[in-house]
C-alpha cells in the first residue's frame, strides 16, 4: 500500500535503519554530539536565531507557543481544523481570543486582520497556519506577518509550519515562531516537535511559563546540546538521518521537486475533470473537491493500493487530499494520478486513456527544467 496521506508520511529505509540502533543514554557526550549536529542543521533549515526540539506531537509545540508568547490576547486564523485548534488552545490556556473564521478553501485577508487589530489594540500575538492541512490551503503568511509588524512590531507572529517546513522556502523575516512536526514534511515517525524562534521571541519568552513546555528552560538546556527532560533520542538520530537524505541532493532540489510534483499532480487531475478545492493551494498536498470523493478514496485503497486522506467535519466525504511532502519517487506520484483516472473509469465518469499520467510526466519534467 502506498502511503499518500498528508501526514504521517513514509519514513525512508535509511532513516528507519538509523533509528534501529541500540538505545543511547541521553546524558552522555555521545548523544550531545548527535544533538548538536541535529540542532545546527535545524537552525540552518529554519534560518532563524534560535530553535528548540520538544518530545511531543506538533500540537504540543503549538500549545507551548501560546503559553510562552501570548501574554494577554491572541488573534487566531481559523480556516480549518488546525487554525481552529489554535483558538481552542488559547481558550484552554486562559488567554483572550479574537478569531477570524474563513471557509476552508479561503485564505486570510490583510483587510480582515487590519480591522481586527484596529478593534483590539491589546492583541499581542497572531497565530496562523502557513499550510492549513484541513483543506490544503496556503495562507499569505509572509505578507500578513509583514503587515502585522508594520502596525506593531511587538505583536508576536506564530506560524504553524507543520506542513510547510521542508516543503518550501519560507521567508522568516517577520515570523517569531515557526512550528514543525516530525511526521509530516520531515518524514519521521510522530513524536518530535520543533520550533524556530526569532531573537524577539526569545526576549518575549523571558523566564518562560509552564513546566514541561517552559521554552526558557528548554532554550537554556538546548544551547548546551541537552534537553530539560529525557530527549526523544531515537527521533533526533532519525532527524540527522533525514538531513543526510536531504543533503544528498540539497534542500533546493527538495523544494523544487515538491513544487513540480504539486503542480504536475494538479494539472493531471484537472485534465481528467477534477477540481482543486482551495483557491490558494499549498504545495504540501493536492486537495480535490468532488461528490464521489469517498468512492474514489475507497477504490484507491481497495483496488489500487493507495492510501489518501479524506475530509473532516463538514468536508467529510466531499474532498480528498494527496500528500506532496517529502522525498517521493516520481513513479509513485504517477501511479497515484493514474489510479485516480482508473477509479473515475470504474465509476463510469470517463473512458481511461492515460491522460493523467501523461500530463503529470509532461508538467513535472517541464517544471524541473525551469
Ligand atoms: C498535523 C498538523 C498539526 C498537528 O500536529 P500533531 O502532530 O497531530 O499534533 C498541526 N498543524 C498542521 C497544519 C498539521 O498539518
């Protein structure tokens, strides 16, 4: 079965092998050297002043950003499950909340943010997804962050990059915290969360708050290549192995291939009569809206050995999402679009003629030559 869900993503063989070594004690020079290497490479990937690794799923990093960077009132962007989650965390942590709500295919607009900031001048932090995985939507985070900073440079901009870090180059100029998770674009098993931080964010964190998610104590320890509590040693070994894989061709090549694959998949599926759901699609996944979404997904699983994701909440049975994150062999992506065309033929919607795989190959190679 090909795993093509937008998280978890498949873990490369070399990485699984690296993680199969005997358990290391985390308080040893041996592990500190491994941690140091992972930390340096993570800082380079982020292009930010500071970073921390946490033993938690991505949501733990989201929560620690709310705890440590929002003192009073947060503005959150809810255009899907994960934006909604930021709002729920803000409430659960006892901070005040202003939420801008959008349909799951619609990106946040600067106009709305302008209005929200004007109405609530005491907002001290903005929480937004770069790629909102619920509908495969790309928010214009860089433009929004730049606008927010122009209004008030003290407002902390927290970007959830769980399906964006490792997918595309992110302009972090106006971003204070950038969250990543192991099981999406970084192709690791779940359980490791990462946050890139600006020096202003580090200042804002100060002494930190909370206990497990106190970012001040983590920063202090991690600058010395250790962690406040037991480190997820296996996942950090895996992170180095992923960087080794990525380094074989380089980060730029990973970004270029991901972008080409997303474009080629979109062209292939549009050519066989399918419709893209978000008005501004993210590169992390391809999301199709279709009345037969569930039937197509079931056929893919039962007949063509491909596991793709469906929709949640009001989009259950109405969309399907195909992963584009990570190192994906081209032939696998071609198999997926071809399988979708065959499923459409099974459903009597078109006669199979290989249009999808033809388009995919054409667009993919054209894009990479640019
Ligand atoms: C998966 C995901 C999360 C949640 O991460 P968990 O590791 O499941 O806690 C948050 N934000 C986005 C955009 C995601 O795709």
